């Protein structure tokens, strides 16, 4: 090894605490409300297939049960439409307060979520995007 240190043992220095890639901790469980939207969509698709199967097997009862599934799913979707507006706002605020590098503003997500109350499927796309970004910067979910 030479005096300049350019030898076989030139390993990079260990990262310091400031260079650590461990994301800061965010004290918020509001992301569960955001995650509920895509989960509810999957449940709705499963209920649709179950209704179709019931209509094939037992036509008289299948139609009634399918209609009941539709009512239950629609009521749940209405509740989730309101929940995501609240959940995404409070979770984005908690992420901001934790000092994460992610430049998120709760107001922007709140505005998009409010528009989603009038436009179908925006909440699904918004929740998937938000959860992806949150995973990238915070590490959870």
C-alpha cells in the first residue's frame, strides 16, 4: 500500500448518522384509512364474482343477494370516500411534521381527495399513488 492510501484496502468510509438511509419515524396510523380504498375495491370485485356465481347457481336468491352485496358495497364506498379525505390530510400533515424529505402538502392531497368526491375512481388512483410515495420516503406501509 502506498503513502497516499491508494492500495487494495481502499474501502469507503462507513456512513455517518447524517448519511443514514433509515427514514425518520412518522407517528401516524392515518395511512390505514388511505389503504382502505384499494382494499375495498378488491372486496367489491370479489363480491361481484360471488354474486355472479350465485346468480348462475341459484338464480332467484342470487339476484337478491347480489343486490344486497351492491348496497353494502356502495354504503362502504360512501363512508370511505369521506374517510380518505380526512385520512390523507392528517397523514400528510404527520409526514410533514416528522421532517421527511418528501415534499408533501396535506392541502394538495386534500384538494385532490375532495375532487374525488365528485369524480369516480380518483380516490383509488390517489390512494395508490400516495401509498407508493409514502412507502418510498417513509418506509411504511
